[in-house]
C-alpha cells in the first residue's frame, strides 16, 4: 500500500492502478490516502454511471449526503442537476457523474444539532485528487466533459479558469491541460477530440437569489451539451 508523503506534494497517483476499468479504479480509490481528506470523511465517493458514457459531469466534491451514501450527486444539488439535464433533453442515466475531489471536506458545527458544513477544497487537495479524475476520463473516454463550477473547471483546465468567462462554450480538453496521467494513459489519439463545456455548479443555483434565472442559465448551457451529443 503506497504511503502518503506529507502535505502540499500529496498525490493520489501512487494509488491509481495502471490497468483495469472503472470498477478497478473504484476499488483502489476506496483505500486512497493521497491527501489528508480521507481521515475525516466517511468514505471515498467515486464516480458513478455507465463505464463508457459519452457524457461525463464533474462536480466539486461529495456533499454531506453523498459522503454518507457513497454515491455522487444524490443530495439536493444532484436532484437539481438531474432536473436541469432532463429539461435540456439529456438522459441522466446515460451520463457518468463524478467529482474533482473524491472525499467530503467539512467543518463540524456543534451548536444545537450536530452538522457538517461544506468547505471548499484547496488547490493542493484538488491537485492531489486529479489523478483519479484523469484516470476516469481516460477509461470512460467521454466525448464531452461538463465542468460544474470553478473547482471542476480549475481541475480540468488549470487554476486560471473562470466559469463566468468560459461557460456555455465548447472548449477542447486536449493533452497539455496538465492532467497527471499514468504513463500508459497519456497521448492517445482521441484526446484531441474531447470537448469540455463549463457551467455553474448546481449548488450555486440553489444558493442564488433568483433561482429560476440561475436554473434557466444552467439549462441553457446544458442544451449546448445536448446539441453537441446530438
Ligand atoms: N456537489 C458536488 O459537487 N458533488 C456532489 O456529488 C454533490 C454535491
């Protein structure tokens, strides 16, 4: 079992198996100690969906409900996302759902009822977890990856990514986006054809003052995905 080596240079890379499909990745990710987030979370929440989906949706990290269930997007943000996909004409059953970071990061709050408040992952935690996302992309091999919000966008396109500047446009997710691939996974010909579409995170829609308008914006971006997939 690989050992975690410290703080900023933490990485999941030593835990990513060189061979096998999504089930092999999921099994290995369950034991990931590539950054300190595993220690407080209930479990690793790996991606879910068809092993060869044409569409992959990438969120930030599991929330409270996902952490307990061990499945991505099963809480309020997931329900909103599924209804936006439906409105955009995308069958959620055909999509692969995952997150940039595979463990729930939270702060415990103990006033009254015990609660766990979501904390955004750091750039170091995103970088540490990126090998899992890279491996999922290579092995699911989607034609289109949808980045939901800034964390997913930064994980996929680099730290200067801004949702507001890029949302709704079909971008290229080609090599050179610095995803740390295992050696035998790098440089396949179809990388050049893979597209990326960025949009807002469904939790941002839930928090928005004008939820209807924010929801309509998410649906409008997802319609670009729907048209691309045909
Ligand atoms: N938010 C995310 O980004 N991912 C989930 O799986 C749930 C909520």
